[in-house]
C-alpha cells in the first residue's frame, strides 16, 4: 500500500512540475517566472524525498537539504536583481 501511495505522490508532483514549467515559459511578467522557479525547486525537493522514501536510503535527504538552501538563496538573489539591477551592493 505504501508503494502505491508513493507512486501516486510522485505522479502528482511530476504533474505539478510540468504545470509550473508551463508557467515559467508563458509567465507574463518576471514575478510569475520567479514564483514558478521557486515552486519548481519545491517540487523537485519533494520528488527527491519521495524517491528517497521509496528506495529506503537516507543519503538523498542531504541532497534535498542542499537543494533547499541553494533554491532559497537563488530566489532571493533573483528577486534582488529584478528589483535593483544588481545583487551585491
């Protein structure tokens, strides 16, 4: 039963990843694209964690944690670039 739930969750997050990819391509302004990139990072983290649970190996948790930190910093940097034109003051 756990395998069926994991496969269903992986399918749902994969569909969510495709929908946010569409929003990234068709976004009318930069704010939509920034939100789409941040949502894609969250979906990829969820897919990594679900895959880790499916395999039963805890090594992928560290990869998800690193991706979460890099995703947050990149979102903040991209927002600052859009607002101010530079990242480092």
